[in-house]
């Protein structure tokens, strides 16, 4: 079978499929084992049969989901074989690009696969930044307070971010090795370096978002402390207002026989007038000084 710039992709390959592929493509046993292993991280290895790499991307990045998907790429001088355990929607875009543009080498197709797959991290990054902006606005939204557990939400986002950052780090390491050791032309190596640089920039943005989430927790803690201080200050002011009233009530509540106010016709009115004047004076002072 003549293979000239051939790209063959197989989703959910069976043992029969692999046996048929082995008759046409030289696949190293270790590379084939890695391609079939569930959960294998992004990885690059140079075998005598050709270059082999796995690339793990995010499955539903717009939802900030932790699910990932993986493609295994066997890169030969004149052909490209890709395997995946699930359907990869972004491969349709790659086929459109390959179909409408002149592709000079299998390495260029591999570049399009890597470049298009890396967009999942871009989508995740944008969705995460939008989510952080919403949380920052809600931080000072008094109407929304109490309706959402801010701490739980931030920790959930940090967990999703750490998962995406781990995948990004693995992809960076894979692309670095690919750009250095791949059996490809210098032009194709430049393309691989371009994808590597894009992943490096995304990694830095993910680190920035992680810092923003940590800062969000710190701001939330400060806002909560400020609110608690305001509540305690209000309670202290109210207690201070009622303290002299309690004292006066206690004095007039003593059971002594000779207390002029008890037998005076306007004693009850005097007591209430005293309560009102003292409470009003203290409230006015606290309000004027901003303590209430």
C-alpha cells in the first residue's frame, strides 16, 4: 500500500482494527500500549519506528468541567496515524483546515491537531476569567450575599483550575520535547514551537487566575471581617445606650420606703423622660461620630 501524506484517524479502535493497522503502520509496542492506556498523560517519545505523542485536552472547557480527552499521534515521515478512545469534535475543524489548505507534510497535520486541541485551554481560560469577574462583582453585592457560599465556590474553581493547570504542564513538557527531537523539517519544528509558546502563555494565565482566586478569598475574608466589625460596633452602641437606662431602672426598682419619686404624681413620666433623653443623647453622639 503506497502511503503519501496519508492521515488516518481511528476512534475507539478494536483489537481487529489494531491488527489491521499493524500491517501498514510500524507501531512500537510501548507506544501502542501507551495509546491504549486510559488516563495516560500528555507525553512524547522518539522510537525507531517514528515519533509518538499523546495529547490530553479538556473535553468541556466552556463548562469548566474536569473531563478530559486524549489523542495519540504516530508521526511518520510520509504519513500520520491518530488514535483516540472517544470522538474528538475538534478533529472536524482540523479536517476542514487540511481540506481547504495545502498541507505539505504529516508534521503540519500534527501541528494543526495540536494547535486546534490547545484551543480548549483558551476556552477554559476565558470561561474561568468571566466567572472570576462575576464573583468579584458579587463580593460587594449586598442583595446577593448569603445566597452563594463564596468560599465553597472559590475552592471548587481552584480545584478545576488545578486540574487544567496539570494538563497544561504535561502538554508543555510534551511540546518542548517534540519541538526539540521530532523528526521533522525546521519549518515544522517552528510550528511545534509556536504551539509550545502558546501553551506556555496559557500556563502563565492559569497561574494568574489561580492568584486571583486566592486574592478573592482574602478579599472575601476581609469583607466578612469588616461586616462583623460593623455588626459588633452596632451591638456595642445599642448596649451602651441601654446601659444607663438599665441603671436608672435598677435604681428606681429598689424596694426602699423613702424614695420621693415613687410617691410623686409625675414620677412615672419623669422616669420615661429620663430614659428618652439619655437614650436620645447617646444615639445622637454615636451617630455624629459614625459609631452607629
